[in-house]
C-alpha cells in the first residue's frame, strides 16, 4: 500500500495542518481519522494512506512542517483500532525502520506507540519481526535489516507469512522473552533452567515446537552477527559514542552460543531441519533480487517515498546541509535521496552479510553436532537455489559471460590496432563487470566462506565441487577466506607479521568456537590442504603479497625436503606462483622484495634446464586465449607489459645518459621496473626486435637499457635468446648461412653479438644451458665424441 501511495501528494496530513499549534493540530488530525474510520471496512485503503502520511510527517525532519512523536501518539491514541488497523500501521513502521537515516527515530516512535497503548507488545512482535527472538524494546536497526528480505519477499514462497503470533500471541511472546533471557545468565546451569522453563511454556500454551525452535535458531544468528561485529571493529567501535553498550568478548559469545546449542539439542531433529529449510527458502531469493535485471520484487519496494525525503535547499546563512530549528537544536535533514542510500552495491553488501550470518549458523550447527555434512548435502542443498539443479544458474551465467566479454575486449584493445573506435573506456567497463562478479553472493558461496573461516577445508572442498562458478576465487569473500586459511596453514611463529596474522584469525568467532588442529605431514605434499588452497586461488594470490611470499618460501622448503617431487613443484610454480607474481606487479606496481624472494627461495636453486622449462610453462599460460577466467588477469597484464615495452623502446637512443630526452635518459630504470616481475614479455620484445629488424645499431641501446636488470630478468633474457635461436621461423625458413653470399645471416649475427655483450655485462648468469643448445643447433653432436664440456 505504501508503494502505491509513494507518488501521491499528502491528502490528510497536509502542511496547512502541520503549521498549526499543537492542540489544534492534534484535534484536526483526530477528526480526519475519525471520519475515515467511520466509513467502515470500505475505507481501509484510506486508513493505510493516513498512517503512511502521519508516520512520515514525524520522520521526514522538514523544518516548519513536522509532527513530533508525542503529538503523533496523541492523534492515534484511543481511536478503537482493530487488529487489521494495527497491522497496517506496523507495516508502514517496518519499512521506516529499514531506512538507515531514520531507523532510530522510527524505532523510538514504535516504543512511544507501545507506551501510549496504540499497539500492543504482542502485535508489535508479530508484525515488526515475527521470529527474531528479541523483545521490541532492545531491537536495533541491524536486527530489523537482517530479516527484511524475508518480510518483503513473502510473495515468492508458499507460506504467506511466517507469523508465530496468530494462534497464541501471549504464549509466543513469553517464549521469546524466555529464549532471550538465556543470554543474560552467568552460568550454564541457569541457562539450562531457562530451557526447562521454555518447555513448560510450550506445554502450557500448546505452542508449536517447530516455531519455538525457529526462535532459538534466529537468536543464535543474532548473536553470531554481534560476534562478527566484535571481530571486525573490536574495541574501536563507535557504540560508546552513540551511548550503546559495548559488545561482549569473543569468549562470552562462544559461551552463550554453546548454551543455545544445548537448548536446541532438546528438540526433535526433524523440527530443526524444517526450520533450516524454511530459512533457506527465504534467503535463496536474495541473489535473484540483487543481480537480476527484472526481479520479481523491486528494490524500490523497500525504499520510502522520495518526495517526502527530498533534500531541502540550503537557506541563506545556513552554510551547510543541516538547518536549525527555532529552539536551537539541529534537525537532521537528509542530504541525499533514499534511493541513493539503497544503491545496488550497498544493498548487495547488506544482503550478503545476511547470507553469511546464516551460513555461520549452519557452520555452528555442523561443528556442534546438530547437523551432519550428509544432511547438509542431501536434504538442505536443494533448498539453497531458486531453480532446478539440472539448469545452470542464470545469474552466474550472466555475470561470467559479461565479465568474459569485457575481458576479451580489453585484451584486444591492447593487442590490436583499432581504427574508428567507439571511445568507450573498455578498462572501466571490464572493471565494473569483474566487480559485479566478485560481489556475487548466494548461500553456497557464503557457506564456502564460512567453512574456510572455520578452518574446515574438507567441507570447503565438497562445496567447491557443487559450485557452478568456474573460478570461485574471483568472488572477493571466497578469495579472502582462501587466503586467510592458506596463511593460517603456512605461517609460522618466527615472522612477526605471521604472528599478527594468525593472532587476528584466531579471534574469528567460527575459528574461536572450534579451532582446528595443526596440519599433519608436509604442507605442500600431494593432496594436502595447503596445495589445494594454492591451486584454488591461482593468480588471485596477487592480492596478498605477504601470503604469496610465504608460498614461495614454503615451495623452496618443500624442494629442499627429501623425497619431494620437483616436477610437481615446478608445475605449481609455473601455473600459479609465477602468474600471481605477474598479476601482483600489474595491480600494485613493481615489488622488488617479492621478486627477490621468488628468485632466491626457489628459482635460483633449480638447474638451468628446469628453470627454462618453468619459463616455458609460464609463457604458455600467459599466451593462452582468454576463453575463461581461470588465469585472470595474467593475459591482460602481459598484453599491457608488451604494449608499454614497445612504447618505451621506441624512444631509446645511443648514449642515453647524455640525451636531452628525459624518457630516453631514464629508460633503463623504466625497463627494469617493467621487467622486474614480468620479465618474459619485456625480454621477448627486445630479442625478437633484434632478429626481426636485423639492425645492429639497436644492440648498444638495448644493452644499455637492460644494464640494471635483476637476476630473474637476466635469466629470462637468456631463455628468450635460446627460444629465438631455436625458432623454426628463423632456423628453417631463413637458416644460419646465406647461400648466395656465403656469410652468416644477419639475425644470428645480431643475436650472438647481443648475447655476448649481455653476458659480458652480467657475468654471474649461468650460460651452460644456452651454449649447449646453440652448440647443438650449429653443429649436431656426434654421440660418440661429443660431451657437455665441449
């Protein structure tokens, strides 16, 4: 009804009434309401419109035309409202409580209406939040906001309204008070006495045990939400500044949650499963509402009307967005449209928090023994989706398709010459598509994040097998969970940074509730949890440089361990660690510390043949077509580096230090920065340009520009020289000798001169691999006489 009236001008609570004195204003408004009520049931729509205008006249905060809270209570008091009238009034208040700028004022109005006897406590609990398990006097806006999707999407599931107060409002109200009183107890014995009292209430009032079980589950979710607030904000929260009590400690949260689990153990298992199934049916609509172009319920259905909250023009001399009342107190004037505060990203974040909180409840029930993984996979999994499991997820398909198309377009813009382009910023378009994909949330992905936060990698593996996402690590919360769990397994107590990281993770409510044991066996052994986490993350390890550095160090430790298969580690380095190193440079700039760790911890100790094999796999991954997002954004990073290298080397000149061109003068530093973590595309362009142009004048400037290269860059230059010397495009099509003039071809002269001068400048580089292959190419060996020392 509020949505229908959103665009109408006020018909009952008009400005000419609001400017009157308090007594006359109340008298006029009560007379109008009495006339409407006198028309009987046929005027129910007009009554709802009246409630709508009256409530927002209190909350809009417009100077000179505002109704205060107490006069509003006087207008509605003793008007002989029916139960239907009270429910209509609370429906409007429910929407107001979910609008952030006025949520506290709306809650204050609810309490005032209760004190004035306009609405009863039982009706308030039954309509404002049917099964939240918290008395209305202590309800915060966060609690209301968590369940808004259940109340606003009741058209989407079979149960019209899961109202526990329809049959026996007094009994269910007493049950809610008893459930909530458990959290105020100081010992387990007292808490269990509350559980016994709850059983007596259920028996006395003949209440539905399933609905009472839902109260307990919902209270567990509320406590877990408060525990997460404590985890993220700690003692630095602004609750004290707002006059609110500080959140209890994590140990207190674990204690209270254990008491509620003991109470839940007294209920039949089928009752708990039915409650979880109903909640899943409510929550599985959220991804469809957030990510669909035409959702069944619009986001605007929960947004108050914009005409009543339009920002007021600043008065002369006001100097700000807040106007002053005549009594000198500041009146909060909302400076933005309500639709702006309910933007797609804000609503997506709020609803993803709701899903994660419920996923945390499922993890608590799993770790507490009230729910088994088999039941989660066989009985509850089908309720996590709104569509048949034989069909692909339309939301995921749409998001991945858009992200992949934008990704291809950006790579094409950096590799191809486009004439007459549209002028559209392809990079920004791709970033928006990737952000939309990374913010995707549904119950399985939030459950995966919760499993990782709890340290249950086994359950996380089972969930990943059922996900339809090609790369779950592209989701920001899943990536963070994978990274945190990987750091938990790989970090030691030697490094201060590692100690701080593990100390922070240990305070997570799920990990604190049931802390996993230490890993057994080698960390990077085949089938280990750490190896699975690294491969799941892939190039997305680039977002945490410290964790990536630890992975390089552990790979070096595993290589030095006895009995370790170096081929598997080489493949891991080429497919995951080196692409992550490249992407870290693309997102954060050159990182000499990380590049040095990668070289010193692993690559330096490998034989030259194995290093060249690793570089070949790395190059192959970087050149693969972006047909999927498995190596995002490695292909894009290499394409950009090739383009930047080409632009840079166009300006190099001989004797660059004496050149007046600043770019040419500082080209060695720029090239070194480009090649520090992406040496393959940089070295490839230099070597390929020498053989393609056959211009010996480029050798000197190229030696100068590569003079400050690091160890890994110099090693990859040797690899590129080897690749070019064995390239069939040159060795077979052109050859080494010019048959007409009987001289060595120009490409091999340039390549050999560059190689000689380059290795003379960087004499510490291993040349055995290069010389061995060149010797084979120039003079095929005789197996009876040749040896490696020739």
